[in-house]
C-alpha cells in the first residue's frame, strides 16, 4: 500500500479507503488506485487485517508529567469522553525523557491498545519511534506538544496567538525591553510562542535582541539560574514573558528573595494558567488553555477514526487561548 501511495502521490489512508471501495473518494481516484494495485499485484495482509479488527476497547495515553495541572486536565477530558464511548484508558508518563517515551509506546502497543494519544517529552527531537508507529499502521494522535512532520492528526492551541496577546499587553502597558524565556528549541510550543512574541515586537516596530531570548531546560535549577542571570544583566529587561507558568513562578520566587519588585522593577507573565499563578503575590499574568477541552477533542477524533466515523487523513485541530491580565504586569 505504501508503494502504491508513493507511485500515485497520495496518502496510505487514501489507498486503504479506495481498496475498501469508500464512497468518500472520487470515482476517478478509486479507479487509478485499483488499476495500480492490480498492476503491482497487491495482496491484502489478512493477518494484519485480522489483528486490526480485534479490539480491546482501550486507548493508551502518554504525557510528559501526570502531576502537571495542565496534563491532568487533558487526561480528565480524554478519560471522560473515552469512557462515554465504552473505552478504557491506560496512562503513562515519559517524565520528560525520550527513552521513557519510547518505552511507554512499546508497553502500550504490547498491551494491544486500539490507539495512542501522545504529547511529546521535552527531550524528543528524534522521531523514528513515531514514524515506526505510522509505518506499522498503529493509530495515534499527537496533542499539545506535537511534530508537524509526522503525518497524523494533531490537537494544539493557538500558541502563537496567545504569546502575541501577552507580549502585546506588556507593550501596551509601556514595557520596551521584553525578554522571552523559552523552553527547548525543538519543542513545538517553544517555537510557536516565540513566533507570537516576535510578531508583537514587530507590530510595535521593536527589533528583537539576541540577549533578550533565553532558553530554559524547564527544570527548577535551570529556571533559578536564568532568574539570577537576568538580575545580573547590565541592561535589564523591563518585562519577562515565560513560555510556561512554572518558569515564571521560579523567577518570581528568586526575584522576591533578592528584593526585586514585580511589576515595578520588572513585569512578569507566563502561559498555561497554572493554579498557583492566581495565588502568588503578585498574581501572575498568564494565558489560559482549556486542557479538558483539548483532551476531549483528542479522544473524540481518535475514536471517530478508529470507528470509521472520520477519515484517516490527518487533520489539525487548533483551540484558542485567553489572556488573563493580573497584577504581575502593569495595568493599561
């Protein structure tokens, strides 16, 4: 099927639907595919088909951290909507490591789950294990932390739009030198939120400065190091936008211990609306993401694909975010 798809320049799922005589495809497309299949002497793999027909009514879920409020919300959405459709859920966490992510996938596949919902670890910068899943025709979907080159459906937030909103808010309140503290550069959300930050700067005619973009490894130790580096800068920023709330909260704790006032000395904002962001002093400006809604949509779409209610062709579902201005940034 892959060879037929390569020759005709279409997806494997299109080949599959044509050979099943799907009414969704144009008759000419089906005719071309069937003729090519005959020419190449295509024979269906009956063992593989029988294995795919065999269902366990179980989904596998892999997240970087189960303890994260955001991923816990996603899991709740996945579990609620999977259970309503008669499916159980097996949950694994990668602990932000590529190797454990691979191990989790092997474990879940060996457990014969019907499909996988995966959010990538911060270490994931190689994707052979995901391409292997795809090549073995094991159904899976990526959510939140995704890779755009893997030809499967994905559910993400408008990360660029949310970052643009928070950066624009800081600029509108009079900030001139805004720093962006990113996560690992291979992460999808790191790149998209950086794009939003740069978009807002450009709209206000501000040229980006290399020293105003820092990379965190997203560990507490790494965040503390960055917090101290910022305070030691000769020309400090007057505002700092962090890719996720936990980074901003670590910065806030260090600055308070050093007598730096937020937002008077430096404004501060995060992203994700972690519960702690509303109760620290000052409360943290952030961007809210509906994690439960993300989990619900991810589970619903994967199940629709498994049950033949949605096309196997990959789609991108994008959810909007909401800016939550609080006292860590100045008021307009």
